[in-house]
């Protein structure tokens, strides 16, 4: 019987795989998928339609990565045609509160951020500088 060794990462260490985790959970599609699956199992097209603007190829890739990371489960039902549903694992559910908080913060502050960007761009355009976005 093998024992799992628990260890904690260091996101400021460039060699630490924590950065890979941050890339995954900080991805806009991951945030939206985790939030959508919080309400229960969903099929591929339900997820795609709920998100809007994601291509099937990107959704497939993101779902595969989330399954590999253990954040979601993929269940195949032996029907014709086959039915596949996705749901959060316990690990994925533990990410739901931070993801929902991030989404809500973004929704609450998007207008101010857009105004700041526009003001920044205008200031740099009038000074003859190229804005960085």
C-alpha cells in the first residue's frame, strides 16, 4: 500500500508546480466552468451554451485538463448515443467559493476598470504614446 506524501507549494518559486495550478485556476474558462458546474452535472453542450463564446475545441481541451487535474469528473453513460456528463469533484467544489468570489468581484468592478483603461489610453494617445494592453 502506497502512502501519499502531502506537501505545500511555493508560488514564488519559479520551479514550483504551484504556478501550473495558478495558470489552471486563473484561466477564464476554468473559472466559468467551475461556477457553472456548481449547480450540478452538465452535458458538454449545456456548458458550452451557458458560457457563450467558447469554441468546442477550447471547451474540450479545458474539460480534459480539469479532469486530469482532478477538479471535475467525466461520466460516460452506456446509452445510444452515448451521454457524457461533467461534475465537480470534492477538490473542484473546494475551488468554487474562491472562483465565485473572483467572478463576482470582476462583475462588480468591470465598469471602473474599463473607465480606467479608457482614461489611460486617452492620456497616452494625447501624449503621442502607444498604450499597452
